[in-house]
């Protein structure tokens, strides 16, 4: 993120972020952690280099990555006894 913030227009920096998001999306979905897979997809999609794709904004990506960290921690803790997590 620090390198991307220094060069927000860098296609190389966006690609470097997109690769792990794509991997995380697939892995999370295979593991049944749908919310994490969906969020990774939402962060990955703006980084696509297809015509008309919206650019991925560093501030949005940073918040999304923080949320992915929260979801990972939730997944590590396992389901809650009350069935809500």
C-alpha cells in the first residue's frame, strides 16, 4: 500500500495488489468464507484493465484490506456459539 500511495497511477502497483486479491477471492470462496471472497472480488474488480473499469482508489482499497483482515480474524476464531458468526 505504501508503494502504491507513492505512485497511485502505477499500473504495476495495481497489478501487484490485484494478484493476491484474486487468489484470496478464490481461496475464501473454496473455504466457504463468502463475505471475504465477495469483498476481495469487489476490491479486485476496479483493478481490472478492461475498458470502462473504474480505477481502484488507494483509500478505498486500504479500508477494504482492513476489513479483509477483520474477516480473516473472524474466520480464524471459528463460528460463534450463538451461530451468528
